[in-house]
C-alpha cells in the first residue's frame, strides 16, 4: 500500500476529491473513514456527506485521536489512555522523586512538572531513553531522562499515553488481523508527531489518503510543510508516498464577490488589489469603554441587513461573552457560546478550590491542636481556656468568599453573619470552624454534607453534594448553573482519576493519604484544568443567532458557513504572533520529535480559513487607544488584509475612510458614556437628580434622627447619654462622631492594636495599684489576711475571695482619702519593688484570662490575643512599658497617693449631668494628698513623641486667660469636673494624661502652685510649664471662679455650646485640624484634612 498525498485548491473539508476517495473506499470494502481536525468539523462533514447522497451510511467521520482511542480500546494491550489529571499527578510524582535526589539539577516546581507532562503528551515514545542532543542544558537533559521513569509509572498504573497508542496502533491492528477500511484525512494544516505516525503506519498496509489545500501562497505554507513531513516520515518507514494534484478548478462557495477576491489576494504580493464594495468593514472603538457598544451596534446593523447567522470571534472569548451577551440579547439577538476556560478563572472554580484548601488545612491543624481546658472558677459556667497554635489562617477569608458564592447555597445574610463572627474572634480554633461547617443550621445542608464527605476523604462526593441542586434541584435554572455544573464536573473527573491511581484520603481504604495530601495533588490537577461551558442567552421570538467563539474555533468553520463574521481584538497586543522559542517546542525540535515551529505560517493559515468562513460580511475590530491611553497598533493579520486594499499599516482613520469608504469604517467614541455603559445602548432614563450635600449636612426634618430618644421618652425630655471620649470626638469633628459613634463604622476584625493594648494596660495598672493600696491598708491595720493567702497558695491574687478582701481594704482607704498610708505610693524603693512584682504577676494572669471563651463560645471584649511573632514582640514591649511606667511614676506626684481606680460614674441609675447631657464613663485614677487636693489621671497608651504638645492644656500660643477657653483635649477636664462634684471634700488641682508607652510623659492642666509636686523630679522646662500650668488668677471669662475651678467651668460651658448643636442634629463635617481626621472611617470626605 502507499500514502496518497493530494494537493487540492478546494476550500471545503468535504470537497469533491474527498467525496470521490470515500466513494472508492466504500465500493472496495463497504466502509470508509474520514478524519478531520475537530469534532465541530466532523459534524459539518457528516451533514455535507448526507447532503451529497450515498455517503451517509458506511462512512465514519471522526478526529485522528478519537478514532485511534476507539480502536485502542478494542485491540489495544488493555491499558487505557491516560487523562490530563492522571498525567499531571504521575509527572509530578516522578519529578518530586528525582528532584530530592542528591546532586539533582532539577527543581520540584509546578512549571517543571507541567513541562514534563507536556513532553510526555507530545513525544513519550521518541523521548524516553533518547540520547541527549547537543545544545540542551543539564537540567533539560535530566528532565527528558525522567520520561523513562514516567513511562514505567504509566505501565504500573495500567495507563498509556495517547501518543504511544497512536504510534503503536497500526502494528497492533495488523497483529490482531483487524480490517481497516480506506482512510481519508482532510482539512489539516498540521499534525502532531503521533498522528503523523498513525497516518504513515496505516499507509504501510492500508489505503490512506491525505487531501490538503496546498499551493504556493503563504496561507498554504503550513499545509505544504505537513505534506513534506509526511513524505519524509513515509520514506523513513519504507512507505511509498504518491503525490497527486486535483486539476479541476474548485467550485467557488456562494459568498460576496469582494470576500472571494479578498480570499484570493490575502498574503499574495502578485494578486491584484481588492476594490472595496462594503463587504469588509472596520470597527474602530476609541477605547475599551466603547468596544462592547460598538460591537453590539455592528451586530444589530448586520441583522438589519439580513444576516441570520453571525459569528463573533475574540482572543478572549470569555470576556467577549460577558460584555456582549447582555447587549445583544437586549437588541433581540440570541447568543450562544461554547468555551473552554481555566477552572480557576471562574468564580465557582475559585470558590470551590478555596473551600477544599481551607478545610484540608483546618483538618491538619486540628490534629495537633490542644483541646480547650475548662475554667471552673470562671463566673460563667462552661467557660474554657484555649491554647493557640499557628493562626496564619485567621481570619478565614477564603471560607467566607466560598460561603458568599453561589456554589455554597448559603444565604448571603447567613454567610455575612458567619464572616463577622469569625473575624471578631481571635480565639477561633479549627475544631470550632469545622464544627460550624458540618452544621446545617450554621451553613447550608449542601455545605454541611460536602464538609462531612471531605472529612471522610471523599473529594468527589463532596463536589457531588454541591452539584446536586444545580442538576436536579431548585437552582437548575440559575444563571450560574452552567458554570457551577462545569466546575464541579471537572472536580468529579479529577477525583475519579485520582482514585483510579490509588490516591484516596478515605480512612477505610488501604494505603490512604491525608486529606491535605489529596487536596495538594488535586490542586495541582485542577489549577491547570479547563471547564467546558455551553452558554446561551435566549431571546423569545429571536430568529437571529450570534455565536461567540475563539479564533481557533472560527478557523475551523466551514467555508462560507456564516452570514457575517466579526473579528474582535485585531491589535498587535491582543492578536500577537505566538512566540516560537518556548521550552517545550525547543526540546521537541532538539530531540527530533517535531520540526521547528513556524508561528507565522500557522497564523496565516488560520486567518485565511477564518476569512473564508464569511459569506456576506467581514468586520474587523481594533481599538484606537488602550486602557492606558496609548495608541494601539493593528495586528499583523489586519495589516496584511489592509495591504490587499493598498492601505499602509500606519494609516490614519481618515486614510482608512478614504480607501474603504465612509460606510465601511465605523468609529465609536468613548464620550457618550451613558450609551456605552447601557446594555440597550441608550441612556438610562433620568428619574431624578440629586446633588450630594457636603458630608454631614442634612435637612431639618432628619435632624431629630441624629440622637433619637429612648423608647417611651419624648424628644423634648430626652437627653443623650454620652461619654467624655464621645464629646471629645464631636468637638474634633461632628461627622466623625456621627460615623464612629452613631453609625458605628469600624473594622469588623478583632485587632491587636493600640485600643486592645490600652484596655489591657488599664486593667493591669488598676489591679496593681489597688493591690498595693490594699496591702498598705492591711499593714497599717496590723492584719495579714492577704499576706497569709499569698503565702498559702501561689496565684492567690486571682481568687474571688482574695479580690473581695482587697475591695474591702481599698474601700476603707477611700473613706478618708486624705489619710496617709505608707507604701501606697511608689516614692519608697520597697513599695516600687513590690509594685513590680504585683504587676508582673497580674500581667501574666490577665494575659491568661485573654484566652478564655465565655460560656465556651464568646471571647472577652477587646481581648489582647497575639497571633504572630511580631505581635508577641509587641506584647513583650507592653510588659516592658508598664514596668518602666512604675519607675517613671516613682518620680512624680510628690505627696500624692492613689485612692480611686477605674472609678465609674453615670451607671445604675446614678445620673451624672455635664454640659446639659447625661454623662457616663470611667476615671482611670484619682490621687489625693494630705490636704484633700486631687489629681485626676487618664492613661493614654500611645507614643511619648509629641505627647506633651498634644495633651498640654495650652498650645504654643498663649491664650487669653480672661476669655472663655476650651483646649484641644477635654477628656481629663470633663473627668475633673465630674470628680469635683462627686467628691465635695476634694479639691481638683490637676487633670492630666499619663503616657504609658515608651519613655512616658505627663501632660494636661496643673495648678501652677502644685506643678512641682505633680511633676516631681520629672519637672519640665519653663517653656513647657507655661503650656501645662493654670494660673491661680486666670478667670477664663468666669466671674465666680479662678484657676483650675474657672478652667473646669469654662470648659463645660464651651462644651455645652457645642453639644447644643449636637442636640439640634448638627453633624456637618468640621474637623478642627488634620489630627482630627485620623481614624475617621469617612475616607472620601471632601473636608478631610491631611498633614
């Protein structure tokens, strides 16, 4: 027998010569085989043969790979063809084993594994055991050498590479005595090595004909190269190659005359130029925002011109579908697409992969995670203490994303609630999270069932649980059903392949692996998997269909099979010439498996076939300017097409109009933004117009809603309940107060920030100084109950009974705050050392308390829980700060002793009024001297740099001491006024802020006569004193008071004036300075100030 190589000028796959050859085969054996490049072409060929008469029965139409696979299944050696998933797993396994060998030049990377798999797919029979040619690197040589190991792995798994089956099939068929009818191959411009071996191998004993559209032009260069490759291979195998050509002139398909002339002139320098007649059009959107609308309008215009079957080809077909489908449907055009897209590019794909990755990691973490320990002494029953391990997974954002996706079947409100719950809990453990994921009440029945299957190691079963509602449930008609079904079907296929390889995490299976290992391998497979989507946007009553496809699919269309063809993305970047120097092609060429790639020839052949598919109209679209505003240049193929009309590559729009005609060059501007943004191409109807008011400006009718009264209380009688920090926030900026305090706009994540550290520091300092005062009272009374308890049991300070006794002793001291108690201040060295010991013990105890879950579920408010080494370092820094604060305090407040700690007011029915509103809050500390003079202290855990400048009562500019005055920071002054009224026996002489961080600092308002006592040995400079000291004779506009009393009254009066605006509903943004805008959640405020 021989290989018949036939040159034919006919465009169709089922040209007369192919029909003649098939009829001859039918006459000889009663059967014939027609092999074509794709399944889509096989369907077209079947229709054409049925229409030709006498060829609908007895002719098998298929692709070479599918035909070979069918015969291998019957006459092969029992091994089944390997699929992509199994290939990826085996290649990764072989590479990992080799890469860990000492001295190996290979690295176990995903790219290297993918290259090994591609080499096996394209050339295993010719690469395994092949000697290394010159010019390859050591790593490349080692990688190719692994193909022998890969082949053994394949054989052990009962698998075979399709390329091996193709190459071996002719001999296998002959050995089995299988009858092979005449084979005709048509429509090919290129064949991989395995299929060339199949063709030549079959030709050795059977009738094989390859009909190729060949000639002298560049568009036929690929086909000519294929004929030469087959002839050379036939000569090597001792098979006669018989050349022939069809002399008859081809039948011209029914297409527009201009398109026929263009098809003949394309890529030919000798063909006559083409005269424009309106069949070829250029679509030139000015920029990306105009592209979709321009294309939609062009399709609609083609429909109006009588086109019923329109093909839209785009380099990014998935993006074209997303942008064009709603626009074309709005114009009465039915849209279809069959796309193959990376699984990870789909929302459902990403969501599922994130889900299984996260669950597998949680399972691994849970294996070694310590169990919660009950805390029986806790106030709430069921309280437990947890221990944390690796918390780099918190918060579980990937799980939240999955639950918010359609594939989870979880209601959005429930998913958001879970997300907020997880993000608010820094003590979240893997066991708790896995428990919620298996609870139908917490998630959805589908997710709960899928998670249970995952925990059993069943990856495919988990996917099937999520798939079921999209196939036969209420979501079958969902807009995402096609995508979800495609994604989860890919997962099922991958899981099936892994199971057949013996890779399972099912604990009941022998040799099972961990879930983490199974997911890791599946991740490798699925990250390169592609999902096949069959999409349709139906339009009731539509008689016109637009098909969206890739350029490769468009090139396989039958000649003159579409009324109109719209080629999108004809810029030099979107339709670039493929690279010819990739590693895979270079290695296949170096080892002699394939020839050197000729990308320009292949591109020309594909473009020529695409152009010939149009029957009435061909439209080519390219952007004039890209998203970056830079000019876009035409693709190489568009340049060659324009050359047929005598148009230069750098032609301007005006030149194109002059050459092709005004009606054939359509420009779409980006200026009509509303039309371009609308699916229907018309501006949305304007319902109303509203000019956004500046931040915080609201109408009079809504002002009452700013501070609504409690239920049952009239607006006239109601007074808001505020804290000193809220008042200070309102004075900084009313809109900041409204956003933070009323709307509560803040980060949902439980943090490890200054706020949590400050709360922690407050508690440790409170307990330390209370304990010190209680011990001083006990020593003064000559009792030793506290000392005995500490001696009897380490950690006695945390006992409830001990704390009650401390409270009793402190209450005794507070009954007469002016009475002196030795050891209650830090002035004495022994007292300072004792305070250090107490602080260290309380720091550790309170830190352990942070790890408690109240009732076993809820963490403490503002719990300080470190998750990372950096945060542990910050915690050590906090311990150091609080310890050095004691040293710093030992030189302050000479003659003063602490008496009140975290003194609360305005709660439990004890109403406190300040500036016309009800006030509630907590004063961190009140120190008292022997004369009943008090210093009100507010802790601030922030940097000492610039602390005095921010918190001293007077700024750099000296104020008018006889005029009303309100400082930038008023919190301690508010507390001072409250203390002044609550304790008539005390005289407030200072209201200060104590910096608990870094080198520490003391700032605020101090009576000028007590400055030496308050600042002690930490006395500031004279310049600084002027900003902190309040003169005794200063009136601040008050006639009834002087000094500190006048300052406190003047501050309240000014605050009252500001709060009256709050009561009137005034929340207009009015920041006092740039610092006021810090931590404000309204980032787009037009009045935001920046430093």
